[in-house]
């Protein structure tokens, strides 16, 4: 009877075993190509306008350079290098201003989160922004503290007879 209750090998539940997939190099290459193409299409859909604008800018720049003589081409290339250098310098200055602004905010006791509110293209303007923000912040805190401290003042001069209070408490 006990043997009737044990499952036969055909009835035993099958455990999910990982499937081993064997591919030839050609099949693997095809699979990789399909996935790569799909990823590129997805990315292209998201960035289509940006890619087209960059490509158009490069084409128009190449056409302009092709129309120029050697001296004009050299001047245009120098100007492009100077523009790139100026842009890089501006980015470095902004990083420096950001770092300085964070340090000044910390010095003033203000949160670093305010850095984007006070940051500008000029160090002096940034410093003035921090000073103004600190003044307004302090005013706001003072007003909030005063509001919370407002309340009814205790009545002054209310004499009580401690002897009668004691007598009544003791039942005398």
C-alpha cells in the first residue's frame, strides 16, 4: 500500500533546470547585431534631433572651410580654438565660483543647497547674493521665532494667601 502512494518517475514534479543553449558563431553574431541595431534605433529615436543638428553643423562648417582660402581657413580654425578655450575657461571659472560660494555659504551658516540660488558669472555678484540671502534668511528666522514666542503673558501681582490655601488643603 505504501508503494501505491509514492509517485512514479513520470509523475514526479520536474525541477526547472537551466536550459543550455548552443549557438554557432554565425547565430551569435546575428543575435548581437540584432540587439545592437535595436539599441541604436532606440537611442536614435531619443536623440534624433540632437544628432541631426550636430551633423548639420559639422556639414555646414566643412562647406564653409572648403570655400575659404588657406589664410581664411587658418583664421577660422584659430577662432574656433579660441572659442573652445574661452568656453573651457568659463566652465573652470564657474566651478571655482561654485566652490567659493559653497565655502561662503558654510561660513555664513547657510545650507549648501542655496548655492544655485546665489551663483552668478561674477565672484563679486555671487558674494553680494550670499550677503542678501543671509540678511533675508535671518529676518525670516527672527520673525518665525518671534511668532512662536508670542503668547499670553502671565498676570503680575496676583497675591494669594498661602496660609488659607494650606488650611483648606488640610481641612482646617
